[in-house]
């Protein structure tokens, strides 16, 4: 009888131990589930931040392209202005030369 009582007590202790183990497992699973939800929320937030970064970078690229186009247009205009100024300089030199020649010719005429 004592043996049966001992076996019953051991069985009872095993059942209590198993119950505690299951409770600990349940708590651990619950904690892991909460942590998984937090990780998932953080990943969603990071995805939104990345989308914002991509949009900002695209805007920077657009502005940079417009700036480059403006710089190229300015460079072209500057080159055209330089060419026009060189033509004016050449015309002024030619006009000055013609004026000198005309001066010499006028000096030959005496009234």
C-alpha cells in the first residue's frame, strides 16, 4: 500500500511539475508572440521610413537634374555671349582701322 501511495504522490508531483512547465511554456509563447508583434510593427515603420527616403532621394535627383539643365543652359548662353562680344570686338577693331584710314584720307584733302 505504501508503494501505491508513493507512486501516487510521485504521479501527483509529476502532474504538478508538468502543469507548471505548461504554464511557463504558455508565458514564453505569449512573450514571444508579443515580441513578434513588436518586431512586425518596427519593420512596418522602417518600411514607411524607407519609402520616405526613396521619395526624398527621387526629389533630390529631380532637383539635381533641373540644376544641371540650368547650368548647361547658362553655359550655352555664356558661350553665345562670348561669341557675340568677340564679334563686337572684331567689328570695333575693323571700324577703328577704317576710321584711321579715313582720317588719313581726310588729311589728304585740303580745302
